[in-house]
C-alpha cells in the first residue's frame, strides 16, 4: 500500500481534531461541572459556516468576519467548542457583576467562572494542535456563526471555532 501526502495529512488532521476535543473535555472544570459541547465541522456544513460569517460581515459591517471566513474556506476541518453558561454556585465570587449566583441567574447573566472553563478548554485544545504541529487559530467569529446556525444546543451561549490545516504555510498567518 502507498499512502501519499494528501491522504496521510487528511487522516492526521482528523485525528488531531479528535484529540483536541478529548483534550478540551478533560480540561479542568470549576467544581467538576462539565458544561462543554464540542463538534467537528467539515464539507458542506463548513461551507454553511463560512457563508454565515460572510452574511454577518455584510449585514453588521464587520470586515474581520469576511477575513475569517476566507480562513475557514482554506481549513479542511473546524473544531467548535461551546459552553452552557450556567452559574456554578461559587460562594463570594461576584466576577459576573452580580452579588451572587442567584443574582446572576435571575438576571440571565453570564457566569464568569463557566466562561473561564471554556477558555481553559480552548487552551487545552490548541495546545494539542500545537503539539502535533497542526496550524490553527482561535476565532470568536466562527463561534458566533455556529451559534447563529443552531449547531449547538440552545443552552450554549458562548462558542469559539478553531480551524485546522496542515500545509507548507499556515493559511491563518497572513490574515
């Protein structure tokens, strides 16, 4: 059997994406509460994602959404990480701007600790990509488009996307 570079790199990229989701899942979580959602996007669904990013760029006049959509077009796979943002019952926190978790919940606030958990999961995921030398970039714009498209359950309020590539030069470097 002969496997040429395009096939082996494509297989490696999907393995790396899987490992990134595993790394995000096992990242530390406040109080051991796991509110993380992960998924991988390829093919037609990835095109829908970049189309939504272009729509946002046009409607809301945000040029970097168009720039990031071009990066998504060049990436064979996109890892999406989203968080169900729920108050975690951390006493005397107040990081969300409310006195306590009850106040946060009653005003539909964003729990800062829960959002921080997402950041830690993202760090674990991109660390895994870097460990395997896969080009990647964390993008808020991708997460926003994924939320608009309903890719995540409705409880997910914050999401980020991480496009991946294996190529001679990172398509995310000269944006």
